C-alpha cells in the first residue's frame, strides 16, 4: 500500500520528537495501526516507539523483597555499573512499592501484588497507578493446606496483541486457608472478575511456576498427576496437556522441573544435580494450540561443572521466567563472596545434534560474561527476570467506567 510522503492533511509539520512523545502515550496495538497514516508516522513509530516488546525489550530484574532494577543494554558488556538502574526514578514511589512483589510486565505496564493479594498496576515512567478490583471471596478451609509462599505466585499478567487487551489471571489454588476452585480472569478496564470452571484436579502447584505465553496461561497440577493445565485467554476455557517430555520421568531420581517462557513459547526446564555436574535441559512445546498432538523439542542444554572446593557457595541456574534475551542465555549465580546474585550471559555452542538452539557449558575457566551484580536480602530472597520497555501510556484509560469521574 502506497503511503503519503509527509502526512498531508493530518499533521504535516509535526516534528518527530513531538510525534514520538504523543505516540508513547497510546496503547501499542493502536500505535501499530497509526503506522498506516503516512511514511513519516511509520518511520517514527518504527524507530522511536516500542511496538515490538520482544525486539526492543530491556531486562527488568525484580527481587521478592520488592526491589526492581533495569539493565539497559547487554551490548555494553563487559562494563558493570553503567547499565543497572532503579526501575522507579522517584524515591517515594519506589518506597511505596517496596512491600509488593512483581507479577509481570507488558508494554511498560507493571503488575504488582501486595502481601494481602491486592493487585496494583503501575507505570514507572508516568508514575501512574491503577488499583484492580479485589477477587471475590472464596470458601475457607480449616485444614492447613495453605501455601507458604506469596500471593503473587497465583497471578499472571499478559497482553493479547491482536485484540489489544491486557488480562490478569488468578489460577485455582489453596492460599492462606482459602480454596480457589476456579480460574478468575479480569480484563484491564473491567469492573469485576469473571470465573471459569477448572475441574477438581486443576489446583496449581506453585513449585512448577505459572506462565502466560502465546495466548494461554499454563500451570502444573499437584505433583503426581503429570499434567499441565491450560487456560485459553481468548476462549476463556480450561483444558490440559498430558503429553509431556519423557525426561520428566527422571524427576523421581533427584531431578526437578518448572515451566518457563522461551522466546514466545511454553518451555519446561528440567534440572538434575550431581556431585560433578549439574545438567539442565530446556524442552519447548512446538505444536500450535488446538492441534491434537503435542510436540516437544529440546532447545537448550546447560551444563555446569561443580567446583570441588566449597560447591555450596556458588549456585548457578537459569534466570526465570525469562532466560533468553536475543541470542544470549542468562544465568544467575548466588555467591556468599558476592553477597548477592551475579547475572551472567552466555552464547550457546551450536550443537544441533544435542539441542536445537545450542549448548551452554559453564566451568571455572568459562563462567560466562558477567553483566551485573544484584543485591539481595539473603539466600531466601530470589530474583525474577522480565523483558521491559518504557512507555508513557496512561493507566487512567483503563479505569472501569463505573469509577470514572
């Protein structure tokens, strides 16, 4: 389609800086459509605004104790200290959110959860925020089946680019002596949650993680059922995947696994620890939603040689829920010497006979490229990794109509 050269009849003399500032306040889905106005607008949208999260994302590191940092540009490695900065430039804003845990982020909007389960949306650039309506009350159990973790583990935040909708999902679970037997979902801008039947065996085991990717939310049912539950974000119905990678059968011999996002697909990360070598395999679901057969392929292998001296002082693992950034694989190393977590990046060795996307080997001599160090409160503190873009999108446009003034 031929586009006008300069936007004649729209805003012929609108400078690129001014236009970019305006476009950054518009939801990404609408921003993409505005590329059709003229060539000038197309160039500004493509070069000056973040419409493609995956290609433009920076790295966002969030700790379970409420700290959050942005790693601006991995291409500057090695040069620690010039890329890491606080997520919020405002001290009081950062203090207010320090008691919250991060659920996720899309298109520059941050989803936070406090210790009571209340959800707040925030934009660190505009300092805007939006309180999400509370979940409906659930049945209370007298049994001590409550999960010992945090409320944020039961939520996931995602974006549907075709529909241009943000959705927040709460999975079925036991939490603080309350039993949630259904999936609860709310679209940003709605005044209340919707509930979807999930079945008696669909409660989430938080040890496996909760991931939203490719238009669906995934979580693992309680240990022993050997199935992954699927909530279709478009049709809003629950199904399950029972055909999982065969390597998971080794979990009974000391292995463990969890769900992850792998370049826009669902992944299963399986790890096996031994005295000499820690090995992690990443299996990715390549079948399309709706297909009858589920196909899994091994994309990555991570092999870590355990140092003979004081191996407990260094624990190396993949970042989560995001561990691939561009062509690089990201790992954490928790170290007593560093008193925190050190972020490393690695370029996989091209060995398609072993893994489709390559193999990463970590030894004392080849520990990877050090990116930055993140201070944490202690060994029980943890870090999450997200892709992050900055936006001036206003959260006020998502206030439910019943509460708008």
